[in-house]
């Protein structure tokens, strides 16, 4: 299956109850399925409004071995990002998350709307540092 067949702009990844890496990691994996992309094309494909957020995501993914960053010494210079084997190994997990979401996300969002975040004295206590 191609990246275009998997990418759905209405897929609310931020609403998932679980994530692979950061908020954008799963979508970057899917966007890179068909091969390397330049930063600007990747940003356009994903609809990421902040270049900083995408740059941080790609930096983290490169650090984790999920993508490779290739600096092309061309004129003009440019950089491309490509999935590694480790990055491609996330596809079954992402597909399972998308399948679950297709079946249950509406219910999950309805529950979230019916139960707004707890604040004030009803909120869970903030975690404390373990004693030294």
C-alpha cells in the first residue's frame, strides 16, 4: 500500500490514546513509505504548521534510528529523510492503531467530551521526586 493510500488528513492522530514516539512520529512514518522526501515536501504532506515541531520530530526519529537524514551537496543544497528498516517495522503497529481508531475513536472522543479534564482539588496529585 502506498503512503497516499494510508495518509488521511482527517485522521486525528493527536486524539489517539496512545502514540508511537511523539505526536507526529506515526504520520512521518506513513508519509515516508514511498521513499525519501525533502523537509518542505514532508511538512506540506503532513500539514504541520510549525517547522520547529517537524524538525524536532525528525531529529528525534534520526536519533532513534527510525529515519536517515541525507545531506545532498547539490546546488541548491537540500536534505532528504528516509525510513530505515527499524522505522518500517513500526508499520504493523501503526496499522493496528489506525484500525482500532477507525472502530473506536468516536466513542473515545465522546467520553472525553462528557468528562472534561479534572482541575483544582479533584485533580490527581502531581508526582513527587523519590526520596534521596
